[in-house]
C-alpha cells in the first residue's frame, strides 16, 4: 500500500480528481483518520472536509504508483 496527500481548491478540482481516479486500475481510498471513501465517489469526497489536505491510499504496484503520482501531480501536497 502506498500513500500520498492531496489538496483541492475548487469544485472543479474535486471533479477532475474523481475523473482521474475512476480511470486508474488500482483501488484508491481518500480520507483521514475518521472517514475514508472511494476516490471514484464524487459524493463521497464531499462527505470529507475536502478543503483540507486528504490522505490517498493506493493499493497498487510500484510502477502503477509512480504513474499515479504523475497523473495526480496538480493535486499533490508538496
């Protein structure tokens, strides 16, 4: 399992993130210590405080993870 953190700044960011997440071959979970939702779920992400950084957990290979970091670069907390 791999992890990274994302930050959304607008409704468009959330929509774009979910669109990218739904194209991934591996399972992505977004959340914090209290709540976790499927990254493919637009409504699920809105149950989180999406204006604060969120942890994304990816169940994938190392190669898939490297590609995910490229795909989601604009959302990454650096």
